[in-house]
C-alpha cells in the first residue's frame, strides 16, 4: 500500500479526513468552522441521534495544550446532546495519554472514541483512493495505477460476458484514481460511447471540482459562437449540453480528458434529488382560477447563476422545468406534454382541463411547497391542445360513466369514433336520458294465429317494446354494464312473410320518412 504521509497543513488534513468520512458515510454533513464549529467538524444524523466527529492534525505526543484543546472541543460538542463523539488524530495514545482520555468518559453520558493513526491507516486501506490522493505522492501513485490498468487489459475478450466484466473492472479501477468521483461507462454501436463522471458522495464536486474550460480558436465562426453560448448556459444553470471535443479542456487524470478528434463531449451539472410538491395554476386576467395541475418536483441542476428544478404531474403527461436566476430573482416556466399510451379518465381529465385553458388570454402561476414562485403572467406560447374542449366533455362523461356503472376504464391515446359514440350513449343512459337509433327492418318468428294472419291482409303498424335486464355497451373493448333498459321500436309494417313448419317468418320494415324509423332506448325504472 505504501507509507502514509500525514498532511502538514491542518486544513489539508481536515479536508482529507472529511473526504475519508464522507466515503465511509455518504450522508455525512460537514460543518463550516468559520463562525465556530460548536465542537465538531462533521456530523451524521442516524436513527438514534447525532454522531459528532472532531478532527485534530496533531502529530508527536499529546502535550497539555493539545489535551486542553480536545477537552474544549468535547465540552462544546456536549451541548449538542450527541449519541457519540469521535476525535480523529494521527496519534496512537501511549498508556499515560490513554488514561487521560479514559478519564474524560466519566464526565459524559455519551461514548467517546479516540481514532488514532492505526485506525486511520486501516480505514485508508479500505478506501485506497483517499490514501492515494491525500496521504501519498499522488502523481507517482497515479502513474503506477495507470500503468497497471493498461497492463491488465492486454488479454483478449472472447465473449460479451467477458466484455461486461472488463468494463466493470475498468470502472472500479478508474474509481481508484480519485476518491471524489465514480465512473460509469456506456458503450454502443458507432459513436455511442462515453464515460460519465459522478460524485462519489454528496458534496464531492465541491471538495474537488472538475475545472472545465473552453478553448475556441475561431470564436467568430458560427460553430465557435454556438459552442461558447452553450458552454455559458451550462456554466450558469447546469443545463446538459454537447460540444465538439476539441473545444473542451478538462483538468483531471488522463482518463477524464476528452478524446481528441471529431467526437463530442457531454457536459451537465449533476442533478440533485428533490421532493417538493408544486402546482400550476391557470387564472383569467381578473385572477379567477380556471384550472390547476399538481406536480412533483424531483430534481435540480444548479450553476453559477441559478438552476433548473424539474418535475412532472402524476401521469407523466405534463413535465415542467422551473428556471430560477439567483441574481435577478427572475423565474421562467417551461411546460412539455408527452401523451402516455393509456390513462384513467380522471387522470386524463386533469391534463386536458389544464391544456384547454392554456392560451394567451389566460395567466399562469406556479407554487412550490405552497409558496408562489411568480406573479401570474400570460402564456407566451400556447401548448398544443387541438380539440381540447370537445375531448374535455368526453372525459367528463367517462368519469361519470365509471362512477355510475361502478367500473374502471383505461383511455387509449387515440380512441376510435365508435368508442366516442359508445361513451355518449352510455353516459346518456346512465344519467336518465334516451338514446335513439335508426331501425330499418326487423325479422321475427311467429305462431300461426288469426291475429298474425290479419297483419298480412290488412296492413297496420306494429309496435314492439323489448326489455333487456342486463344491457351492456362496449367501450375501448370492454363491456360496461348499463343495467336494465327498455327498447321501444318505431312503427313497423310487414314487408315480407313466409310459412315455416312452426308458423311464420316475418320481415317488418320501418317507414322511410325522416324521424319515423327511430327506436328509443332508456333505462328501465
């Protein structure tokens, strides 16, 4: 592993130990000591309470003045009511020092731990990237590791499994180059290959920033201007961008440097998770609410001037980006619609109702965790909502059909005209209305009776009523129960009859005059 060289600068030592602790405990919180650290340089909140860590860069022995500094830090930390307190010092205590530290435990109810040189070296063995970066000759160690990586990939690859294993091994070895970053290699046909550089723990990019610069030899050329503009957008707000590789200069180990040639480099700020409720509210110019759409904001990318908060509604149909500028306090909202393949009617209703009101004549306001982000402002661009109002009526009918028929439905992206007609009929019947349908002819089998034969000799209209105890209408390929209905046919006349073994086969026809051939269907009382 090589010898451990303790950093002589106290700030460098504390930085190194902080990175080591962050690798051990990714949720560790650093404490800025510029205003007083309250007896701790870092802390970790666990299920049982607060764990406090103090770092001292002492070497040699624990003289009286050093002991007093440790005791003073411990006294301040005790005010925080921690469940544990660890002091990390590159000194293994001798018996006298051990007796002194043990005596401190009698004054405090929470356990105290001395983490000395042996403990630090053992943890560095578990996290060799930290040791290599902070406690050894970093450049010499890096050169040795790069040579080892090169030698380990000389053997041939025979199968896809071998290739996957080799990529995993390479990612693991690359992670040893720098404790602050992990690596993800993506590979595909042609140019679809790249390396993602990901912070190894929250705040790693602040501990060791990757310095990215733009080198443009032709700043007045269209490509140069475009690259400069894109890079500035990424720098200011963390937006994902792609640039020609020959423009990008990145400080870091050789594997992180962009490839030479005509390839492209993908740059973006790391998206940090968020869990924030939000609402998009549409109002008329007078401030009356017309529609509201609930959102869940899930991530944020930040840059030097501000950031972009991203989220979506519960269906995933509406995605929203909130751009915030810290300097000007201005905000802008971008809304995109991506229609899913199928949704419940109620889900569709919220989306379409919102879209139906999104137009320049209305205003949009956004709230975040219950607080207004902006003043209501007119829509600058009308989202695509062709036919939103007619669709809105259909969805309202579908929601009622689900409730009244006690069923569930999934609405496809492109319902057929037959489905739309079936929705209207089901809604009409379930809400007490009457559905009309055209009847041109009816066939029936009848016994040979005098009244039946009378239809043939003295033509007169025949009126029928049919009872259906369990009527159904098919919507989106699913049978929707309507319940008992009564079907009243229009006046019918015998147009054809023939004798059968059991009686008569009769064809009845309706009058062809407009409106005279309509049957009515309504729910039975």
